[in-house]
C-alpha cells in the first residue's frame, strides 16, 4: 500500500527511541555546553501536531517548485526561502500563537540543495527550524537550532556579510538624507499660513497644510525604515563570524565535517562543539526567542 507523504514522515517519528536519541544529543552533547537546558514541549510522537498544507496552493504561490508523484520530496524554490518562512510563521501562529521557543517543522519540503535542514540566522527573532523527512540525527537538529539562535557557519567568510552590511549602511545614509531634505522643504513654509496655496514650477499646486501633512507623513515613514535598517545592521554585525575556519577543519557544530554524508551521519561522532563566542551568541539569541 502506498503511504502518503505525511504518513511516511510520521511513521518515522513513531520510533520513539530515535526521538529520544535526538533529544539526548541536543541536551547532553550540545546545548549543555552553553549551560542551556532545553525543555522539549510536544516533542514526542503523540503530541506532534500535524500541519496540513495545500501543496498545489504553495505551488501556485511559487513557494514549491514541483512535486513529482514518484518522489516523497517536494522542493521549494531557491530564493523563495523567505516567502516559505513567512508562510510557516503565519501557519505556526495559527497553531501556537505567541509560543515562546523554537518551533521545529519536520517536513517533506526541501530546497534543491538542502543537506539536512534549514533555519534562518536573521532576523534574530526567527524561531522556525525546518527538518526534511528522514533526518533523525541530533546533530542536524542542534545545528539548525544554533542557526535559529544566531550562529553562522564557521566557514562562511565575513565577506558575504560585508556586502550586506555595506548595502545597509548605504540605505541608512539614503533614509537620513531623505529625512533631512524633506524637513528642509517643510521648513521653507514654516512662516506661511496653512491655507496659503503654493504654486510649484511643475504647475502643481499645494496648500501649506498639505505640504506639512505630506512632509511629516513621509518623514515618519522614512524614520521607520531608518530604525528598521539600523536594527538589521546591528543584528547582522552581531551574527557575523568573529573568526574564519576553512570548511571541515574543526569539530564545531557550525562546520560541515570532512566526511559529511547524510546517509552515514552518526549523532555520536559528528561535530558538536561550540566556540566561546558562539556560546555567548546563542545565550543572547535565546533571550530574544523567549522574549
Ligand atoms: Zn547550516
């Protein structure tokens, strides 16, 4: 008898022994290094909630690229990860509301080049981790949870973030400039009566009242963008790697080991250590998640 995709995933979860192994790894060979004691809520077979999604609908929205009937995997588009996260955040909100903690989706939805899991490092408020089907290795869970708490890969150079940081700094300059120019423009009419009509060189007319209202609204809007971008910049700087290690050169949880093979991955032998700065980062990230 053919199993549905959901049945396949949930069948694997019914093996509580595997699930206990995962929990043990996360708790006793992972987060304990950061003095974090995880509380596994709804992390056993009987309490796992099933989230039914309409894959056709996801496909229509471009979140899922294709579904092959012979495959148990669906793929989400590259570059659509953020949309998928937004979708999952809305869906989990329906299920868990304002749950404080990390939510793990065990799913059949893959990115084409995904290894074993996925999580967003930024925004730091992110608390969604995606684990594709068939992966029951504590390492994968710990690695993805660590991403969600704010850790980048140890082998990702700061260069990749440097580009983002430069763009953000530029945006901040633009927003500040816009605010200044708009304020200057509004100030030009500060001594005029609000009912006075101003004729502009492009033949448009506006009352001083309109100029003030539009100007202040725009300043407010630009200020909002400015505050957001300053916060993004701050977060990006915080999560940027302090040190760079070539891939497969450490036993760090955020490294990919030399013999990284998802088929032979063994929870007890793969990378699971943290650097001190990473410990401080995830402790900080946890505060945001639990806020
Ligand atoms: Zn990773």
